[in-house]
C-alpha cells in the first residue's frame, strides 16, 4: 500500500505515522508533499528518508493547474492513499475525484463540533469540558467527510490552551497511526491508473 502524506507545518503526525509503519513490508511512504518551503516537516522527512515534493499554487498560472499537478504527482507515483497531516489547504475537485474516499484527514476536535483551522482554540474558548480528535475521509466540505475514528480528550479545570494542545497532540499521535494500521491490515489496494 502506497501512501503520500501532505503537510504544511511541523509534521509531527507525519513522523508518527511513518515511524509506526515504515518497517511493514506492505507499506511504502512514497513522498511527503508540502506547500510550504519552510515547513519543519521537510526536516523530518529527510531524517526519515522520505522523499519530499514541494509546490505552491502561486507556482502555477491558475489554481486548477496546481490541483492537476497534485493528481499527476500522486498517480505517477501510484499512490493508493493520501494522508493529510496538517495540510492547511482545501482539497480541490481534481484530487477529490481522482482519490474519492482515499484521502484521509486528522482534525483536532470531535467533529462535527469545531471544524476549521482553529479547532483546539475554538473548543477551549467555548468552555466545553470535552473535545477530542477525529480521523475522517475527506469530501468537498471543510472537515465534513465520513468519520473513521474519534477519541475524546477532557478539558480539566485549570488547563491552559497550551495544556489542551499537548493533550490533543498526544492523542493524535496514537490515533492516526492506528487508523492507518487498520487500513493496511484491511489490505485495500486500488489501481490508480484507471482514474
Ligand atoms: C494537527 O493538530 C492536526 O490535527 C491538524 O493540524 C495539526 C498538524 O500538526 N490538522 P503536525 O504538523 O502534525 O505537528
């Protein structure tokens, strides 16, 4: 099973997924894709020996060309699944169509509560006592696709926002590799060449 991982920032989830599964002979992490030249995820990829691809919409005359480039990149590399790990862009229809139900995202809240870029802070500021982490399939909405797995995180009295971020990331680092592991064990394999 061939995975591409998309990340825009630190890449801690990317690293945990790769570390959890790189020894599995059924698995290949084909590349890290990032839209940020300065992303720390690039350093992690180098350390892990995962090839890196970098591109930004502004490198292309129109946004659609960027989206098509991503499809080509994944299809040429015979990618089966795309894992979003802090990739801070909306996935456009070319990639959504080519990889329907084969793009997975992790979001730092209990969806459908607190979608969007600031899910941790939004839950914290709302004063809820429970939030969590969701791994879901990506569709055309923002954090709306079918849920694959969720885990709760309690917000205790006295927790700062930083405390909550730490708790959320700890759960993410277990949950995302676990969901990827299930996918690998299910053994689904798709022929991307027919897309
Ligand atoms: C995570 O909190 C993830 O849920 C969100 O973006 C963050 C990425 O963190 N989508 P990292 O780059 O994996 O450290």
